[in-house]
């Protein structure tokens, strides 16, 4: 009897252990009414499916925040740097029509050609990192078709420079490669600028004792062909890390200079005169989690001019250095309004210019909707130096760059702009007037001496954009030149691939 009792207890213990060793459904799952019904109708099946259901639900719960919240944060962080938000428009013609110009150092050297408060594809020429936002595009600047330069020159709208073209291509979602070429000097102290080098060449000719040394510094004597550097080339690349875009570029110019004299007494064979220039351009775009962006770039130009010495087989070399820094912060206040503080710093050193330092600082605002774009800013500038030019110091305030763009229909935009400066210059005793002060208006205008008001148009046909700026002579004559060769001052075209 005792053995039977002991055997029964052992069987009961084994059965109890077997029951306790089976998987148990989660109490949270059992609180679900549907699962309780399943338990009652088929416990063995429920035991097999409950662990699967229990395991799947926490996994689903864990993945929901990963799929939603980080995606929203990422979109906010890379609004500016990402190729998901490309630039669609931009050109020098657009900047001029929207109040570009007014930035320069002593001796009327243009330092910044556009409107510094506009963010568009033209910014690529100052900061190569903008190539990341202007991918797979071909662009061209045609200059003036009327040849109405602000100084009366026959060169195509001399204040702008001549024809140029370029392209930007995607090598990968993170990498771009681009390039540009300019026939005449590109405006502003960019990597394509050759005006600085051309000024050095002209100065070398004027002071090299041609015609008995009658030409004063900075003045080209009669009979001497003006020297201009031509055909500058620029290559760049950019890399997008996500929140930061890094970019760099290099430019090169190698021109054989025109004959430096036409006087019959100076026709003896001379060594070849040439102009070379090496340029470097670095840029960075840094985004923040507020959809704002920091835009920084530097440019270094190293020109070298080799000139024949009159009546000899010898040559002389003239060199110079130009350094430019451009910085601005594009702060998005909301989806329509941006606040843009900016600062520029330039130094030039050469026999033609002496040593010149220029610094600009300003504040601007932009307002943009589907049909209207407004941009405006005020800035101040201080320049000093110049050993060969009469300028000793210069203070500019206020300087205004104002523009408005209205979309009339999907394919047509009207543009208008206004750029003006008030300059107070102090000359050295060796200048025009001993220790004189002079207040000038509308100086450094990219358009012409006739005024700072500009008008323009933007035409869009699919992926093709054409920007046109009216010649200021047309505006001065109350649009009386429409239909003639001087109707438009500058043209630019862009095609997105």
C-alpha cells in the first residue's frame, strides 16, 4: 500500500513538473479578449501561436519610432545640403536685374559682382560647394549683344566681362564634378577673374619706357594695344557628407599678349610677352537642424605677366596676389522669410594696384512665395591702401541692393532692381587733390554710369531657362532702344539635364 502511495506521489510530481515546464502565454496577451477566446477553443494551438504573436508585437512596437521620427529629423537637417532640394534658377543676368553690384575696392576694382543676399546657382562661381545643389546642368553667359560697356568700351558689356559657359555633372549621389571657361574676364574676384592680371600687364607696358616713358602709371599711351587676358578655365569638385558639403576648384590662364606697340620705330622683333594665372577656390556649406546654412569660401589668384623690354631681347616679370573671403549665414525664419548677414574680405597686392584691403559687412532679408520673390539688404564697406593709385581710404555707407521678381505666368518672370552706394573717398597728396574728400553716388555700378535701376526677364520652358537684362541705355531713353542691337545688356541660359 505504501509503495502504491509513493508511486502515486512520484507520478503526481512528474506531472506537475511537466505542466510547469510548458511555455505560458504573457499576462498582457491574456488580458486581450480575442486571445482568451482562442485559449478556450484550442489551447494547444494557442500555445504554439501565442509566443509568435507575443514576439511579433514588441518588434512592431520597436520599429515604429525608427521608421517615422528619425526620417523627419533627417529631412530637417539636410534641407540645404541635400540634393533633395536642388537650386532651379540663377545667373549673373538674374543678379544684375535684381540689384546686383556696388562691391569694389579702390581703383574701381569689382570684388563682388552679384547681389550677396541672393542664394541661387550663380553662387557656384564664388563657392564651388553650390555644385551639390545645382547638379546635372549646362549654363552659358552671353554678355552684351549690343557692346554697350559702362565705360564706353567696345568689349561686351565691359563691366561684366565676356562670354562664358560651363557644366556640372553628378558622379554619385555624394560627388559632383564641374567646370567653366570664360573668354573675357569673369566679373568679381572669382577663380575665373582675369581683370586683375590684365591691369598688371597694362601697367607694365605703360611704365616700360615705351615712347620715351611718357605714359604715366596706370595710363596706356596712344599706339599701345590694350592687353587683356583671355580664355580662363576652371575645374571643381564637391563632396556631400550629409550636413556638410566640401568643394574645391582650380583655374588656369595662359595668354600670349598682343603686340605692345604699333609705332614704326618700335617694330624690331621682341621676345614673346605672356600672361599666366593660377587660381584656387575652396568652399563649404554647413547646415543646421533649423534648416539654415553657413556659406564660406576663399579664392586665391596668382597672376604673372612676362613683358618684353623695349629695344632688347630681355623680358621683365610682374606678379601679384589677390585673396578673397566670402561668408554669409542663411537663417530660415519660416518657409517664406530668410535673414542673411554677410561679410566679405579682400586683399590685393601688385605693382599696378599697390596693396589694397577691403572689407564689407551687411544684413539682408528675402521673402519668397510661389509668385513673388523680394530681396533687399544694406551694407557698409571700408577700403584702404593703394601705393600707385591716388586712393588712400574709402568709406561706403549706405549701400543698397534691392530686387523684386514676379511670376506672371509659369514661363515668364518680370524682374526689377536697384543698387546704389554712397562713397566718401580720401586721396593722398599725390592724388587728384591734396588730401581731398569726395562723395560719389552710384559708384561701382555693374550696369553703367547712367544709373542703378535695372529691369530683366526670366523665361522658362521645361528644363530650359533664359535670363535677360535690359541695357541701361534703353532705360535711360525710356525703352526707346527696344528692337535695336542694344535692347539687352546681358543674357544667360541654363539647361537642366
